[in-house]
C-alpha cells in the first residue's frame, strides 16, 4: 500500500505543478524548441555508436597488454 500511496501523492504533485501557468508556459515553449532541433539520422547514430564501441575495445586491449607487460617487468625485478 505504501508504493500506491507514494504514487498517488506524486501524481497529485505533478498535476498541481503542471497546472501552474509558469510551468505550463515553460513546457509549451520547450515543446516548440524541441521541434526546431535537427536530430541525427538513425545511420549517423549507428555509425557513431560503432566507433565508440571499437575505440573502447581497442583501448581496453591496449591497457590489458600494458598491464601484462608491467606485471612481467615488475615480477622479474622483484624476483
């Protein structure tokens, strides 16, 4: 019952905030500005995501090799 009560209280709070003129005006203005935004195409987003994934994997491999190299060097020094 507690989650349901919290949901009702938050719903009433959101309804009260949205009905205030200043908040409603802001939301209308924000909607108008969102229509002016030039969104990236699906292909651009896919290519950018692929580039990020490849770079992260390459950096992880580079750091892994460097870590193994340092481990071998320090293992030989301390032995």
